[in-house]
C-alpha cells in the first residue's frame, strides 16, 4: 500500500479548502459590519487574504 505524500496533502487541502471561501465570506462581512475599531481592520485583512487564495484556487487555473 502506498501512502499519500506531503505534496498530495497540500494539493488536496488547497482544492477542498477553497470551497470554504463561500462560507467564510458572508461570515467575515457580517463580522466587519458588527465590530468596530481595530478588530474591523483585522477582519478586513483576513477577508483580503482569503480572497487572494480563492482567486488562486478558482480563477488563475482557468487563465492558464
């Protein structure tokens, strides 16, 4: 029996974790609206980071 190597785990994690973006965006937007101060900027930075990862997962492969 052959095991899955570390690179395969990374590929699978990237593939399936990309779909959690569609759950995380409404939750993050809700937190940005509800919170104030520095916490709001922290959540906005998180939203930016996951949007970049989602772009790399869903859009970039289709361009290539």
